[in-house]
């Protein structure tokens, strides 16, 4: 995986995570950790360097997710954490790395689903939206990776839909 690959993946991750960010901010308006994660990831995607700020921001967003009482807010914060972690994807093509590539879009879809009364139709619509946003380079990277191994949870179902759309 090249640095350019990571930048394209991160740009898509930022696009997805930013869509869910208002769900977190409505629940915890004074907690800026997920927004910092999205902004740090955006800076990398637009040509910045991988720095300790990215890792710190990712961990901060994950901590915000753990602290959130609202499941939509927690999933939105996880999307932000995943976006800030995208610049650190490993060059080894593994199902685990694929999970990291898809994480921001999957958590964004789940956040929007939770926000709409846990309606799976909303999540399916969000997966379609994420697929419309994906740069062609991300499809190439995903095509080089082995199939994912998502679980039987709703997150796993969203992962399968997203992966099938990227490979199809």
C-alpha cells in the first residue's frame, strides 16, 4: 500500500466520518475529540505528514466513543477514530486491514441508523451513499485485499454490503 493509497483511503474515511460527526456533537457539544480526529485525518489526506497528533486524535475519538451514552454518538465517534487511524494502515493486505479501510463508512452508517431509531434501511442507504463517494483508487486497494471476515452483527452486515459494493 502506497502513501497515495493511504491518502485516498483517508480522504474517503474523512468524508464518511464527517457525515456522522453532527450526531456526536449534538450529544456532547463541548467534546471536540472526534472533530479533532477528523481534522487531523483531513490534514494527512490533503498532503500532511503522519504525526503523533493523528494517533493521539484517534485514541481521543475512541475514548469519546466509550464515554458516549448515546449509541449514535458512540458510533459517530468511532467513525472519527477510524478515520484518524487510516493513515496507519499496514502494507500487508489482510482481512483485518480491510476492516480498517471500511470502518469509517461502516460506523458512519451505523451511527445514522441508530439516530433514526435503529432502522436498517437507513444504514443500507448510508452504505449506498458511501459507495457513491468512494474514489476509484480505494476500489483498487480493496480489490487487492482478501475478503473480509465480518461477524454476524449489524456492523458485520453493513461491512458485507459495503465490501460487495466496492468489489462489484
